[in-house]
C-alpha cells in the first residue's frame, strides 16, 4: 500500500517521533511511504526513513503549530495528484491545512486518516486545560469530515464524541514503542555523573509541561549530594528557569539530545522518570522510560494516567503538583526498592499494551478498512450514475 504521510520532521517533539517511528515501521513491512512536511532546508534528519519527500512552504513553524504559506495548498494538491497514494495519513500538526485536507482528498477521491495528538486534561483544572478544551471543540468540526480519526485513549475518544464526532469514525491506537530497542540494559551514564539516585525529566521545557512545579519541589526537598535531577530537553522557558535552579541545587541542565542511542543510554541510567504535565496526549517519553524499566511518576493529564493505572507507576493530580512531589521525592530517595518494583511493572505494562509492532498491525487493518470502504463508495457512485443514464 502507498501511504502519503503528512507530518513533522522538525522541530523535535512527540509528533516528530511518532511520524518517524510509524513510517519506519511501515517501510519495514514493505509499504511505500511518501512524506510531506513543512520545511525550507535541505537538512539531514537523524534516523529518518529513506522515502519520497515533499517539502511544503510555511511562514512560521514551532513545536506546537505551523502557519503555511498560501502556496502550500496548491503544492499539496499537485503532489497528491502526482503521487496517487492509496491513502493519506495526516499526523495533525495544528495548521490551517488540517482543515483543508478533507476537501482536498474528497476532490481527489483519496481516503483520509488523521492522528489527533494535542494534549488535553480530563477536567478543566487550569488555564492550559481550558485552552486545550477549546481547541478540541474547534477541531471537532473539522475531524467530522475525515474518514477515520486515530486517538490514543478512551478518554480522548469520549471527549471528541462529546463535541459531535461520530464514535464509529474514531479508532483507539495508542502510541507504541519498539520494546527491543527501548529495553532495560547497562549504562555508565549515572556513574559518569557521580550520583547514587538519578531523577529524570525528558521533554520540552514549556509551560504545559509544568516543569517549574518539579523544580520547586526538588529545591525545597534538599535531597542531598547523592541525588541529582537531570533535565533533558529544550524550550522557551529554559533560559529563565536556569537562573533560579542550578547545579548547587543538584539540578543538571543537559539540553536537547537528538541521538536516539543517547536518549536510551540516559533512560537506562535513570532511577525515576518524572512527568509533571498540565496537559498531555500520550507521552512517548513516558512510554520509552517505562519500556526501559524506569520507575515513573506522572500526572493524570491526557492518557498518561491510563498508562500508569493499576500499579504501573505513580499517578499525580494536575493540581498541587509541587506538594505531591515534595512527598514523593524523599520517598523514592529513601526506598530504592521502589525503583525496581515499579520499573518491572512499567516494563510489563508496555509489553501488555504499548508495543509498536502490535500498533502497526492495528494501523494496517485500519488502512485496509478505510481503503476498501472508500473504493466501494466510488464504485457505488459510478453505478448509480450509470443507472441514471
């Protein structure tokens, strides 16, 4: 099957990882993939599959949203007409083009699938969750026109249904990880830091990730010289937060890590992974940490609480994260046996629900169903036209 994939290759975020992992897996199963994305450069991308590539022009692009140029619409149509894919899969990137795709694909008689990633919270508990709630309501009017929408959890599905999307159009296929690549293993990374307990945050340093609550809790706890908090990632809050939270507080600002092998090395060295987000979709960093056998603490934002339920990790409320962490951090420092027990449970949960291989099989089945239904509709349309003549 030939899939035209519309997604992101930069800047780095969960959407980028999702696109890379899924398209690589599809190519490994001998599907043909054409990758359409917003980019001006001839940049090389680490670990990206070798497939046909169409670059779309844009005015602005960030980790959160993209503003295309007026020409991007015509370039996209021209590319799809030339490629003639069996199906179009849009890993939605919060762009005006997301709203134009259904009409474009309808005119070209192309089946259209969307993966809807934006973070959310199960309740309206803060300003970020309110903004995301409005975003979901806005997007629901567009998603109604897609042939199929992929979401990551029942909570996310129920939210879209509440806003009027037909439940039969929604398929739950959560993020998945390569459990062979992301697995427990040896790592010298912690030894090189000369610490006994390594706590880790890996992700964007942005408002919705609520990292300042983690940093406040860490500084107040004063866990001592044997414990370090490693911050891996970058974002618009990084320079501001670095001024107030330093190595004197046991905090190491490691910066963005693009090499997958290095991220795996870091994850294998960590004792505890912490994700204090206010809103989430389904965090790939969380799944990767769990697959590497790391004990995990995360808020119940988005689908993350569903991932860690029934003892696979520690779940926090998005309210008063600092207070909760001030209780949890000393507990994990003083009881290293928790690391091993929760790490094992986390790994078991990944093998049970979130392997990439199983999710690709589900995706292939969805593609075939959408493709068959679309072509049946086209054939039925022409039969009716013939009868009318």
